[in-house]
C-alpha cells in the first residue's frame, strides 16, 4: 500500500482515506482481517486513529467489527447485494429525473466521467463513478432522498469492486454513463431516469449471475 507524501490533515483522516482506498481498489479484499496493531505499525501511527478510522468505515458499511474477533472487510451476501440494489433502483431514477428538471450540473458530471476514464486504479474509477451518480441525483430537491442515496454509496462501491475483480465490466458501464449524460445534457429527464434504471438493473442482474 503506497503512502502519500503530502501531510494529512489528521492522523485519523490519513488512516481513513488509506483504508477506504485500499478496500475500494481491492488491496483489502472482502473478509480480510484488519488488525489494529499491524495497521498502526504499517502506517506509522498509534492504534487510536486506526481504531477511529475502522469505526467510521463500519458506519459506512465497508467494515465489520465483532467482539473478540476484531475488524474485517465486509463481505456482502447475495441477499444484501440484492437489497442494496433494490433500494437504489426504487429511488435513484426518480432522484435523477427531479435533478435534471431542477437543473443538474452537467459540466461537473462530464468532468467526473473524464476522471473515471483516466483513473489509474479501481479505487479512483469507483470514486469518480460515484461522483458522477451523485451529481446527477444531488439536485433532486429532497434532502432525505439525497441522504438515503449517499448512505448507500460506499456499499455500492464495495459491490462494484468485487464484481470488477471477477469481470472487468467497467467499460460497459462507462458507455452506459455516457448515454445517461447525453440525455441529461439535453434535458431529457424521463429518458435519463429510464437509462439510470436500466443501468442499475443490468449491473444487479450481472452481479447475481456471477455469484459463485
């Protein structure tokens, strides 16, 4: 795991971002134990910021902490994946439809897709793709709807990185993103919402078929 050269704003943030990145680019695969003492030595910090970062990642749904067993990268069951994508399919297309009608920032959405295309690893690609989706739904005008989707973002990324490890489907998803952006740029809210729904449903179906 490469360490950044820039000084971090705090030790906890430093550890948090490294661990999040490691999980989302596959350095720490599902089920991998995250031992506080080992991580503290590797990162050159005390165990306290590691413990705080792990708790934050637990709240984001990326890490599981069990008494006496410690922390590990969350391994999603097929039922959990289905539940996450069912919720997303129910609410994200409508949020996107409302955002486009309200005036979504299509320039920022295009910039996010450009970052995804040039990302050096799965973590960077995942982050840029999540930014793209968020930009499209963030202007929906309903803060509860936005927060619900925000709360799913890291778990969705966990599903994506696991799926990409088995089948590199990100180019197909990039093509789908481009079509969604085209509809958004043209102000075709209903079409963009339908494309988002198809995009989510297709990924969910492929993920289900690829489960061992």
